[in-house]
C-alpha cells in the first residue's frame, strides 16, 4: 500500500448497530504506533478488539494501528453540528466514510 493511505483505503462494514473499519498494517510499519483520529458525533461507543476507547481530547481517540480494526457502535448517535437545532436526530448505525477520518501517526507512551 502507498505510504499514508492505509486508513483511507479501509472500507467500513456495517453490522447491525456497529460500523467496523479494518485495515492491514504494512509489513515494514513499526510496532506500537498510535494514530490519533478525530471521531465526531454524540452517542458513539468507540472500541478496538472489544476494549472501549476513551477520547484523549475532545473528539480525539488514540487508536492502536497494530490492532488493524476500529469499531463504532451506535448507542444514541446524533451528528455533532454547531448551531443546529437541539432536536435529537434518530439514526441507525453510522456509516463512516474513511475519507472523513483525520489521522496523524504519533508514537504514544
């Protein structure tokens, strides 16, 4: 895969209330790299390999690149929009377009 394009090429898969994003780590990629992803929206449970992830900052999650997958589960999801109506938006499982995920590789302790 071309450098920096691994996550962009990952195709999201819907499974009920979950959206799963899977990728294959390049063979020459270093181990232990965390990728910071901006995941926006309220009511999403973010996890990897069955372990819940907590944001490290507002809407920012440190994702293990080694895990090769990320799961977003619809708990009571509604999109994050500034200045929008406060009326909740009901939605089924979110569909995540890999082009909307912002990633910057960074080694975390």
